[in-house]
């Protein structure tokens, strides 16, 4: 998982190792966290968190069994 910031819009590149994907991720400080929400990034290749707006972009091959 790698964090990238462009024009104050945060996006995170994720791979099959990061699935199932949820936001906030384990790297976020607890005091700064919103409720955990699971996100389906494999369907379209990217998804945005409804709480904080972080955009997750999937890189690599979709794992077997992913919808």
C-alpha cells in the first residue's frame, strides 16, 4: 500500500495483499479515525471512502474469487 497526495486529494494504491480493503487502514492513528467501512475496489479498479474522501486505486491482477 502506498500513499500519494496530489492537490490535497489523498489516494492510496492497493494490491491484492491489501484485500479485503477497509478504511481507515491500520496505518491511520486511532484518534484520527472514522468508523471502519469495507470498500470493493476490485469491481471498478478504484473506490472513494464515503467518510474521508480517500480514493483507493487497485494495482495489479484481480485475485481469483473477487467480484
